[in-house]
C-alpha cells in the first residue's frame, strides 16, 4: 500500500532552528520549509499542507498576516504559531490559530502537537487536542483553541 505522508510547512526565519525543526519532523511527515512569507505563500497552493508551523515575527510580513492568508485559502489546514512574545501568541489564538507554542519549546512537544493535529484532521475544527484548551497553557508552553 502506497500511502502519502501529510505535509508540514515550517516558516521560520532562523536558519538553524528551521533546519532543526525540519529534521525532527521529517522522520514522521513530509516537511517543507521557508524563511519568510514571500517564499511560503506559494507553497500553500502547490503543497496543500495539513499543518503549518509559523513564527509570529517574520521579516517583511507578520506571521499573523500569513495565518490570515492561509486560513482564507486553505481553511482545513491546522496552524501552530510560535513566538517568544506572549502577546502575539494571545493575538494568534484570538484570530483563529489552532495552537501556539512559546519559544523555547521542546522538539518532543512540537512532535506531539503535530501528531495530534495530523492524526485527527477531520475532527480538528471546534475541538483542541486533549489537554490543550484555550485559556490553559501546558508546561511546555502549548495552547490550543477549544
């Protein structure tokens, strides 16, 4: 049986972190990456990702603006916003992002969160992964809409 792996797009301006995240997630999923919005937006249509992990503070165009574009074009794609700025993470949740991760975060936590979204893509809307409800933050810094 030939099964196509779900695709994850990582949008992260830091080349070292982008490469680390790509290596960690590529063991389980098909992973593409981009350093900024201008290179990422065309990927949305050509790759049609199941999950996008995006830095809120991108150069040129905000990661939150990219989330709005993504949600308009591919509303079923899950979006995880990462940032050191807690205010940006709160704004991301309010504007429809599926989950947020506060930097620094563990690669294990990102893999768990990605696994939750990719394992249940049809049931994702309207319910967050177990234990990740809006308004509650886990020790790893992950929050999800509930």
